[in-house]
């Protein structure tokens, strides 16, 4: 059992492909989070960035997984 390849293989990805997807998701979450923090201090800035980021990432996960259970929840394993 190889912890670097077992999980990526279980979702149909190689380790490098999974690294790219997870890194891209992580960076987008950080960006949306920073925008939400700035919005908290300056409510006139980034008024929809956080929610648009969440909506876009959720849509990508649902499309990729195409699983009825995951279409009803945001409790995903990335």
C-alpha cells in the first residue's frame, strides 16, 4: 500500500494529477478566504467573491464525482 498513490487511484487520478487538482482547489479556497476576510473589514469590497468561489468549487466537485449523495452535501473529501 502506497499512501501517495492509493487514494489518488481510488478517485481515478495519478499522484501528479491529484496534486495539481488539490493544489488548484486549495489556492482558490485561500483566495476566496482572503477575499472574505477583506470583505469583513471593508464590506464594500469583494461582495460576492467568497460565495462565488464556494459555488464554483462545489459545482466542480459535484460534476467530477457525479454522485447523488455528494450532490446533496458539501462534506467532501478532497
